[in-house]
């Protein structure tokens, strides 16, 4: 951090160093590698087994043998309920509690950064991971699919066919959709992380909440609650595979996640700026 | 708030001041949910139209509706029903079971919620997409070619309309259940559009129906007249039907059916978004995707319903019992009792409909649970209609109370 830089420059360099630290950590690499293993496992399993009849297993699984790009779509579908929230929970739960646990939090606060800026930078780091995680699944899926299966025009849910470059564009769109989907969970993780100095507690609580939210979303008795659950639109990314693209779920999802970010961001702010930092 | 340092002798004045100001830090945490709650409240109040629609008599609204000429639009239709029938599992990523048997497919369309996108460019270019989770069912018509596509099993069916059917609308409301659409292969069924239903209910709007115009409503952001049909007889389950008629074009935007004595509609279908611009022409060019199995269907002219374009063996190929009733009305051997809203349709045992329905009931555990054993047969009961399957294989259906069906079935 340069002492002559203004507050803005200081925040920027703090953000860059946070992201650099995050992506240099061995744990972050392990998480991303675990995510990349999902499409590889799917592709290898389909390659060595007999043809999958349509309608069995997750959507798109039967299409993989004809088109390797479907490995990416299938892997994203499979990783949404547990693997993505799990990795994001680990990163988001670690944000503040991890520093507190290491005893580095007070040093960070001694620097002229200020608590609000530190909170923002930590959240931005978690968001960067939210973007990297689905992208890893998508790229690993496309790569392994291209390596093991032929790649050709992709049939959308509507029956229309798009060329591979456009299919890759849709993959990136889905990654963006999933990144937005995980923003709310990250905010929850950030808040939980300000409550404790035990990072594992915050991580576990975040992951458990994501599972609870998905379970509640399955109970028909709680139908009134469903649109309010942060996991409600997680599987809505299928709408990006229609022709023309159905943006409704993207918009609803973004609005919902923005609400979660506002509420839990404000809670994290309230907690963090009033907290006595002892470690 | 943090009181951990309370009583600490080292508490300084600055710390005290900080604590006194601490509650301010929680203001955003309270404000954010409050703002969201306020936003939701404001959003739930129906927006008033900029200009109120000119007052119209029921006859004027009926004329507006009858004369509507909006056949070029794209929109999203949502359908929701709470008929009291068991909800079949929604078509999830891996479930294909719901469409495996047609009766279940018909029930699936009748229960729960469905979303469909409709694109129309004139009557001869239509595309309907039934949006399921990670699946889609498509019907695409371009002039004489009609394509059916289901993403679940990547299957395609093709139907060539004869030249004389060129200008025939895909869904002709005057011929419910007999349009080429009813020749859809199993699993490709679409929910009825507001146009279909409005036409069907208006056909009943004779002297047995009281027609009035309620306060204007907003549907898909458009101001609409609220045409209310109320059966004058107490012998039907239907209490009220509200049709939203677009103030500008006369197009039916939504249909709500409320059961007698109920407060909330048991069935609702309507546009959630609507644009009157011509859809992208490329949407109507359909080529079967690679790897898809294509089945050629034979077209049978709707003018000869006795030869039946309804798919033989697929009693569920009609999207609602009303349609089912209307569709089979003309077929030889069926019998009608009662008139207007109290119509009861009977299918004699020879038609085999009873046997088919019986098989469908036996095969589907959810359906067989819903069918209650009553004296003389089994009854499939819902808020708006009843179907009675007698022990001797006859089927009675109608929008009438169950005892009416039983009385009809036991009458000589």
C-alpha cells in the first residue's frame, strides 16, 4: 500500500492484494480443482459407460456422447445444489473470521483502511471467487468435453440449434447467472463471519443455510416463502438455454440476490463496525 | 449492541461515546429490510392506468372482444390452478414420468402452475413454448408445416396441413379439441391460452348467463375491461368467470374461473407480459435438431370429427374436461343430458373411453388415490368439474356437482 495514494487508491490496492492473496492460497486452488473435477468425472463416466437413455439422470446427460459441450452444462447443473455453495461458503465464511483467527484482523484495522473499506474489500474478494467458481466448472467441462467427445452445434431446449461459439457465450452467461446466484450466499457468509472468530463455524453455518434454504424450497406447504429463499432461482439458469433467451429468471434472481446483499451487508456492517476487535 | 466492556474501569470517554453512537451503525440493518418491505408493498398495489378506460356496456365489451384482430404479438402466459386434484410432480431435470401416460399429462397441465411463451405473426405463424424446468415443449407452425418438439427426449413430430387448411388457425376456438393441435404426440400438450378459454366460455354466454362489466383491471401492464360471466343456475360448480379484455385491442388477456362460493379463482390463465410487435421471423423456421427422431403425423380434417383427429388411445390429449366433453360431443354414441352450464356428457361403455380412463387411473397411483369410490362407480372430483366412471364402463363428466352425475348415471 502506498502511503501517498489517496483513500481511493488505498482501497484499490487493498482490493488487489486481497484478490491476489485469495487466489494464491493453496486452499482456493484446492476448491477450484475440486470443482474442475466434477465435469471430468462426469465426462469419464459417460465415456467408459454405455449410452445413457434420454430422460435418465440429470438433464443433458444423454446429449454428452453427441456433443462434448454438454459436459459443461451437466456439470453446472450437478454442482449448483451442493458443490458451488460449499466452496463459496468456505471462502465467504473465512473473510473476517479467518483474519480474526489468525490474529491479523487488528493489524488490518490499524492500517488506514477503515472497517467499512475492509468489509467491502473482503466481500469483493468473495464475489471474485463466486465468479471464478462457476467459470472453472464451465471451462473444465468444455475442455474435457472437447477432448473426449465430438463438438458440434448445440441443440437448445427449444429445439433450435446454435453454433459452438454461441454455445460458449451461453456457457459464460450461465456462469454469470451462477455468480449472481451466489452473491446473496456470500453476503450471508460475510455476516456470519463477523459474528465469530472461528472461521470453520462461519463456513459450516453458511453451507448449512444454503442446504436449509433448498430444503425449504422443496416443501409445498411453504409455497408463500419460496420466492424469498435465496436459493429459489439457482436452477433457473436453464432459461438461458432457450431460444429466444428467457431473461425473467435472470432478472428475478438478480433482484432477489440484491435484496440479500443489502440486508446481510447492512447486518455485517452493523456488527463489524460496533465489534470490539480483540484479535 | 455490545456491552462486553460494561463496568470496565478502563472505559474511556471516547469508548463511551463510541458505544453511544453504536446504535447508529445498526440503522442500515433495520433500514434495508424496511425499504424492501416497502418496495414489495408498493409493488403489490395494482398500478392504476394512466387514463381510465371509457365506460362500456357489457354488449360493447362483448363486441370489442368478438372483433379483436390482434394476431401478431409475443407474450408470456402463466396458468395457475387449485382444483383440488393431486399435483403431479413437476417436470424436473430428471423426471420424464409425468408425460409417460397421457391422462397424467392432461392432469399435469390442469394442476399446479405452468408458463408458456406464445409468439404469433398472423394466424399462420405460431410458436408456443411450454417452459418446464430444464425442458421445453414446442409447437411451431409456419403456414402448412406444424412441428412438435419435446426437449425431454429430443423427439420431433411433423404434420403437414393440407392446402385448404392454409388459413385455418392452429387453434380454432370454434372447434375445441378438434384443432390439429389435439393431434399432438403425447407429452407435447400445451395449456389453453386465454383466447381459447374466453371463446369457450363466451359460447356459453346465452340467456343462462348474467354478463356484466366490473371495474377495470391491469393485466400484463395493460388496462383491460373486466367482463364477468355468472351462470344464472345453481346447478353448476362454476360461480363466476372473469375475462380481462384489453381496452385497446379487444384481445382477451386473462381468464379467471371461480368456483361457486369460493373467494379465490380455482383456475387462472393470463398474460404476464405482452408485446404487440411482430416476433422475430426466424422463430418460425424450425429444422429438427440433429439426433432427433422425427415422426410424421397424418392430418385429419377437423370438419370430420367422427373420424377424429383426436389421437386414438390418448383420451388425455385434450387439455381440460370441458374441451374433452366438447371434443367428444359430436362423436357417435355420446349422449348429453342437461343444457348450458348443467351439461353432462356421457360416454357409453362401447366407446371404450371408460376402459381407457380406468386403465389410466389404475396405472397412476396419484390419480387412483384421487378417484373416490362412490355408489355405482368411481368419482374424480375437483373444484370446477366432476368425472364419474361407472362400474359398467360408462363415463360421465360435467361442471356440475357429483350427485348430479350420479343421478344422471342411474337414470334409465
